[in-house]
C-alpha cells in the first residue's frame, strides 16, 4: 500500500501527515494551535472537574485536516501526533 502524496510547485513529491491525536494530559489549552488552523479541525473542550477552568484542545473535525502540521509546530508542549494516510 502507498500513502497519499502531494506535489510541490517545483515538482517534488511529499507525503502530508494528518493529525492523529492530541495528548489531553499534556495540553495546557493555550489556543495557539486553534488560532493557526484555518480549517476548523480543532475545538476547545472544558475539563469538568470541581468547577476548574481547565481547557484543552480536541480534534473536532479530523476530515478537514490538510496535513500542514502547523498546529504541531506552534505547540510548545508537543501534544500532537501525526500520521500519513494509506490509500
């Protein structure tokens, strides 16, 4: 099996890696990834423990991910994992 590939302007191929998961325990809910994602992939979720205001990110619309990995590059806690998609 192969992977989904793309072609850059200069004609070289690349394999995009799409968001697989976010480690909720590591996420601090800063929102940097949410701000950088223009494709409505991420959403805030509130941790409902003893009226705490703890927020973290979730993958709300994984089908919208284009594989740019901008969210992972902006994450200071490295909460994201990515994987290529087999075809």
